[in-house]
C-alpha cells in the first residue's frame, strides 16, 4: 500500500505540473486512462466468421490492467483498389467494446460500425499472399469460410490463421502509434470523454501485402451511474483535470480511490 500511495502522489504531481509552469512550457496533462496494447491471441472459426480472442492492455492512472475481449471478424473476397496487385480479402473487425465498471473503450469506424480492412497481394509477396489469394478465390467461388477451412490440412489452417493474426496485430500496433489525439471534451450521451484517437484510414505494406482500412476511432470514456465505480471516479478526476484551479489534494484522493477499486477487483 505504501508503494501505491507514493505512486499516487507522484502521479498527481505529474498531472498538476503543467499548471505550475509558464504558458510557453505548458502542455496538456496525460489522460488518466490510455490503451497501451491490443493483441489478438487467437482466431477461431465459427460458421462463416472468425472469432478473435484479444487482450486489451490499459494504463489506468499508471496502473496496468489487462482485459480479454472477443469480437467477430467477417471475411469476404476483396474488390481491391490497386490494379498492380491481386485483390485478396475484405475483413470487417468488430467493433470492439469493453466496459469495466463504467470505463468504456470502443474501437470502430468512427460511425459505430466495424473497421474494414482491404488486403491486396503484391506479386512475389510470399507465402502468406499465396495462401490468402487461394482463400479469396474460393470465397469468390461461393464457398463458405467453414467449407474452405474444412477442406484444408491442419497445417494450412494454422498457416492461414497464424498469418492473419500476425497481420492484424501489426495493424493494431500501427493504430495505437498514430493519429490525431483529443483529450477530454463534451459528450451529449452523458459520458465523460477521456481520450479519442482518430485515423482517417491507414495504408500499410505488411508481410508483402497492401492493407487499406476505413476510418478508425479508438474512444475511451467514463460513464457515471449506479454500480459504475470506475466510471464515477474517472468522471470526477476528468472534471478536476479540466479545471485550472488548485485541485491537487482532490486529485490525490480520487487517484487513491481508483487504485483501491482496482485492488479490490484484483486487477
């Protein structure tokens, strides 16, 4: 408990420090919650979809928390946009939703829908391009995903699912490392916005494949209300951080309470 108390004091000092420096040196405080990682652990076929099992790593007032989420991935043959390449797949991810006692994390296409990913193989791209090209051709032929995977050897299934997992993890890593970030703000839905990461879309070359995505929004907010222990505390902390007054003691108390709740949850 002493270590947590010392950390809480250090955190509050860090959050309050921008208010103590001159205007030329002032900078926005770090958000009390950040997503530091989204890692897909496995892909499991279910009917005509893949179910992704993923670990979301959160930094909540300096305390690392990991939560597991499951979300669907739909696959279709891709129309493609690059005439120099071979259209492979169109994937629809999620959306991803996580609610931890009123702490809400969502990843979508900025309109509440799934993030779409178009994959195009570049000739000579390698094994993964060849495997996915074969999968796309079968989808184009009217076969369902379940029928396709059922007709493959276990080695081929492992290669395809492993390749898709690696590709999506690289994509998710790129999402977290870029984009326009907004801290706080107003919300008409009764939520307390903490952080919004907005990307107009990504164009990447991964594993010899070209990847183009829809717009992507990663939103973190707090929802106050009965039973929403973290939502209530984080809303109060966000209000204090948005206030330029001297709130160091109140921030310290809230941070201690947040850490206490996390400890009670075993997180």
